[in-house]
C-alpha cells in the first residue's frame, strides 16, 4: 500500500496523476555565515544593533565609517576569506559610558639629513620624507596629514607645534591597544630613523568601556552564524556572547539548534594571557594570545577567523594547524613566545600561533576555553575546535536526513505487520536509517567505527509518549593528527 500526500482517493476522472516526493533527494548542507561584531563611527547614519549583509571593505567603510572598528575587522577578515557570507552587527559609541583613547607623538628634534620616517600606527605604515631644512613643527604637521590620509586608519591626528595628538575614532578600551612604533621592519627591511630626527611616543591610553551587546545579539533572530568575531575581551562582553551561545538556553540548546562559535584575541604578556585564559571556561569561545604585535588584537580576531573559517567549512574534521593568517604583523622575534610558554598557554585555555622565517603568521593550535566540568574537574572533551564544528556538521546532517525522509510518518512498534510503501516507521526502521547515514559519514571522513556505533546505538519508542522516539547516538568523531612521537632507537653497527 502506497501512502500519497496529495493525490486523493476520491478520483473517478481518468487517467494519469502524479505527485512529487523529495524526501530521498535532499543533499543540501547548512549555510555557514560569518558575523562580525563591531563599532561604527558617530558619522554613520546606519541603524545600530541591526545585522546587515556586508559585501566588501569599501562598502563597510562607506556605510559605517573609514577607519571604524567594523571597517578594520572586515578588511582583515577578507584578506583571509573571500568566499564567506558575511553579516556585520554595527554598534554605536556611547558617550556616557565610553571614552576614546589618545596618544601623542612629539618631534623632539628635526632631521639633520634627508631621510624617511617609517611610523606604524595600529599596524598601518605611514612614511614621510624629511629634509634638513624641515622644522619640528613642519614635520609634525606633515606627519599628522599623512596619518589622516591613510585609508583605514583608526585614529585622527592633530598637530600643534611639535606635538601630534592621536585620538581613536571609536570610543572604548580597545583604543588602548592601538600600537604606535617606528621602523617595524628594521634596517633589513629598509626602515631607519633619519639622522638627527627624534620622535617621542606616548602610547595610547585613556580608552574606556565597551558597547552593551545584549540588545544587538537579541536582534539576530534565527539566522545561523557559525563564525562569530567578538572584538571585546572584557568579562561583560565575553559573558554576553557566552549566554548567547549557551547549551541550555542559547544557540546550542535543544530548542534552538543554531550553533556558532565566538573568536577573540587577548593581548598581553605570558602572565597576563595565562591569567586571562584561566578565568574562562566556555566550549563555544576561542581566545588567541598575542603579545607585542603592531596590529591591534581586535584586528587579529578577524584575521584569525578568516584564516580558519574556509578550512572548517570545507572539512570540519581536518586540523587547522599551519594555516597562514594574513593581514596582521607578527611580534618581533624577541617578543614571540617559546615552546614551553605556548604549551603552557594551551593548558590555560589560550590558543597559539607561530611565525615562519619569512614573518608569516601561522595557526598552531586553536582550542576553546573549556577546561573544567561542572564539578571543577579537568575536562578536555571540548578542547579542540574541530570537535565543535564536527558536532555542528554531524547533527545538522542527521537533522536534514530525518526531517527529509520522515517528515510525516506514522509510528508503529517493532514487529508490527504493515504493507510496504506506507508512511509508517518503526524504531528498527529508524535505526537502520541511522546506521546507513553513519556509514556515509564514515566514508566521507567525519566519524569512525561504524561497527561499534551499530552495537551501541539505541532507538526506542518512549514509554510515556508513544508518539516520541528516543535515540542514543554514540558516534565516534574523527580525530586529528597533532602529535607524532618517535623513539629513534638507533644502532652504530648491525646486530650480530
């Protein structure tokens, strides 16, 4: 007996009728969007706290302000991932609770010979040719003009006599991380201070506060965002995103099944990073540790996410180690963490990177900040980010298969006799389908041990609600090759 959904039984008009059933044909995969959270400039007239599609860095600059946080973030992201579907979540500066960071550059002495100033502000290079005839006031005025003319610059510069004052375009504590330095590339890179010239730099400071995130996050609705760039590392902001992604009431809960993962960057010394990581415990949050980079940490967060997102979209089980991160400047060699420090950071919830000989920044190990279970016992079940993205993929795959193949089925107990072709399932039929789908997942490299899965799989009709099926899905996710240990037990001569 065949169960039709649309063709009625009460037909006497001849002859041929057909309906279509796509339940066995769905091969679609979830759309994996990227969400960039960040501030717009006061001059922007775009709505705040409302997500919007972003197509390019120039578009974001036009809508939300050149040099705005959002502009810097999407610029760095697109240097690494040009194929993403990107939404931005613009936030406004709050003049009542936030303050802009400021810093100064003083031209202490003029050049005695022609040369080129190579100044880096927030990782962006500004160069100015000076001559022996230039006064300190003229140099300051010209250098301020160069800074203001630089596309994407997150500060404004004003010159008064020999002093240049830099003011962050966006308010907030993040402005304190806008680095100012000279000659990052050094003599080997063709950068040196002109003879006689002296610049006195006072680091950016005084920035305070961060936008409130709850209202903005609540406006995201049911749109899925698998990669969320959170530029804020204050506890309030981190906790807001933590609640947003929570397993019980947030996007990872059974009632939402929207998922997503947050990426951020913490800047500071080894001790600062260790302390920061040990205060966090969130399986849906990643914090990369950076020290002494000219590039602001919030820009690092976008670049990191852009570097790993394409790989995780293509294959969530493949490790991200060695992927290049473009759009950021590596810390100087003397400021890079050594093996022991990086290994310890990975035991404190902080992700790590390495720097190749040519200065290319590369992913080392991207982990979550989850470290302890509810009893405070060490727990590495959610340590690796690939685990979370595999869980997203596998669960969505199962949902697609079940909702496509069994959307309107009658449920019968195992052993019930009914004619083939009817819209009826039993727990055993569902079990067979789950094993078949697991086999497909294993073939495609997402899970392993189909035999063990089959032995442990439980599919049963609920004892209290006969319309409900309960499943214990005990799959084994694919692993990643991270450590290759060799005992080289060599010989100096052949054994007798």
